[in-house]
C-alpha cells in the first residue's frame, strides 16, 4: 500500500471512532434519565414507607427503609453526575438545567434522610435533639417540590429531549 492510502485509512478509522464515541455519549444520556427517575421513585417509595414505620415507632424497620432510600438516591446522584458531565461536554443547556435541578433535588433528599437517620440514632439519648433532626428533615422536604416541578416543566416543554423514540 502506498502512504496516501494508509493515511486515508487512518483518518477514516479516526472519524469512525469519533462518531461512535459521540453516538455512545448521546445514547448514554438518553438511557441515564429513565434510570435516574426510576431510582428517585424507588427512593421516594422507600422513604414514604420508612416514615410510616417511624410514625409507628418501628425504628429498626424505619432505619432500614431510610437506608434503602439513601441507596436509591445515591444511585440516582451518581448517574445524574455522569449525565451532567456528558450534557456539559455537549453544551446542551436544557439538559444541563434539567440535570442540575435533578441533582439539587437528590442532594436535598439525601440531606433529609441523613437528618432523620441522625434523629433515630440519638432518640434514646436526647428526644429533643432527635425532634430537631426530624424537624430539619421536614423543612428540607417542604422545599423539594419546586425542583421536581421544574423537572416536569422541562420535560413538557422539551419532550424531544426526554422521550426516546
């Protein structure tokens, strides 16, 4: 083979590799969002069940369910951070806003769960301190709906970004 043919093949291979990387990144962000939402929903479900257990003074069951919700929220945060990096690399402002909003919501949920877990851990030693942690958690959660509402709004405004075809 002559040098021109070898150079052309190398350039062609580089273009194919670059295209595959780009397609993989585009696909990856599309596949991450349902996973993120699924983990958020599972975390919310575990959280709600944990609150019921806590209200019934079933502290061991409540703590297990809070820890399960924390696991789901942590999974969602990890995937959101990955998707956010991809969106930033693509300079996709809508996805960046969506994923930053999602990340804020997740971090607040993790903070709320941590507050409740701390309250459960100290309930026998200091009921007033435990109550303070429960109150802090409740205050955090009262402000979370604005983030899920913003995500829903973005999904409705830009369905092509969030609905796989």
